[in-house]
C-alpha cells in the first residue's frame, strides 16, 4: 500500500508541474498579445499625429514639398510654405514614432521570447501539455521557436 501512495504523490506532483507550465504558457501568450495590441495602437496614434502635422500629406509627399526648389504655381508655393512651417513638428513626430515603435518592438520581442520558453516547457509534457493549454500542436511548435535575431 505504501508504494501506491508514493506513486500517487509522484503523479500529483507531475500534474502540478504540467499545470504550472501551462499557466505560465497562457500568461506568456496573454502578455505577448497585449504587447502586440499596444504596439499597433501606439503606431496608429503616431501615424494620425504625423498626418495631422503634415496637413494630411504622407511623409513622402511632405518631404517632396519641403525640398521643392522651383515653384510654378501659387498652390505649390502655399504647399511649400505650409510644409516649411510644419517641418519641426513633423520631424519631432517622426522621431517619436521611430523611438516608440522601437521600444514597442523590443517589448513584443521580449514577450515572444518568454512565450517560446514557456511553450518549450509545455511541449515536454506532450499531449497532457496540449490539453492543459488548449493550444494545437502546430501552435505549440510555432510558438516554441525563438524569433529570428534582428
């Protein structure tokens, strides 16, 4: 009877380990999803800010308006004057977008690496790990790969 108690304790301990790994995997997945959503939300906000600063022009068209040397029409002259007045605000917005997007990408990458390690821990338990996380085998394989180094 004593031997079966030891086995039951070992099984209980193994199930608790799988459950802990599955919880960590779910938490890492949620953190990764939130980081992606935050990055996209901030990117959209900054794009709107840049569009507002350029007066509705894309950044490329704004750059062309600023660099234009010859002005043939009054409309082109007004566009160039507006672009030159708005240039500091646009440059600030573009620089902020670059900084914020880089920070957000770093957070997404960090969350993705955490997810990769968490799914590798779950993958060790095979079918039981799949059942406890609710992920498919292909998702588990995909998430367990580390993202490429950039």
